[in-house]
């Protein structure tokens, strides 16, 4: 009884593939999450007072 308005000729959803540039940007962005604070501490910590 619930199948009254179901379309039987539905087209499959085709998604675009990602380019290698997009994948590399995503990997770089994910790697920068932990690297940014580490690099900030490494480069912005004053060493002259030690």
C-alpha cells in the first residue's frame, strides 16, 4: 500500500570524480591541522632569553 507514488524510472545519481589537485589540497589541509601549532611554537618562541 505504500508503493503508490514511487517512480520506477529514476536515474542514478552520478557524482563527479575528484581531481588529484583537489585530493592533494585536502591532504595538505588535513596535515596542516596539527602542523600549524607545532610550527608556531617552533618559529615564534623567543630563544634570546634562554
